[in-house]
C-alpha cells in the first residue's frame, strides 16, 4: 500500500503518478503613500496535497474506486491521510476531484481511470 485516505487504499499497482505538497503562507498587503505596498505575514495556510492516481482493472475496479473518492468528496469530512511507510500526515478534506478515462474498450468499459484530488 502506498497510502490510505480514510478507508480508501492506494495500492502499489494503482499508485501515485504524482504527489505535490506546496507550503504556503498568508500575507496581508499594507498600502503605503507614494510607495509600493508592503506585505505582512499573518499565518500559514492549510497543508495541501495534490495527488494524481491511476487505477487499472487488473488491480482494482476503477469505476468503484473513483466512486469511493467521489463519495468522500461529497461527504465533506476530514479523512486521515497515511503514507504506506506509516507516516501520518494529518486529517484532510477532498476539495477538488477530477476523474478521467485514459483508455476504454469498444463497449465503453474503462480498464484505466485516473482520479486526481487535492486535500486541504
């Protein structure tokens, strides 16, 4: 297992194609007379992870996996995010989810689907 989000497992065979973790801060802009505005740090933004995941029918049911992610997104609940090495990253909410079919048979069955979601 590469990771688990709530009860949704991402297995080695269906793993990440990308994992991004930007680090952002929040700044207020202070107006100055006759000069460019200044920035004042006001705090850190929420941690955010952006994952690209590929599901293949040889390892799982791509449509079912995508439906599980969609249900988690619609539930608006914070889910534990744990990497396969046991590193607990915290609780995250799926804020964006995009599914797309990369390959399909003539009958419309998609053996490969990708799900991308951001957590914050």
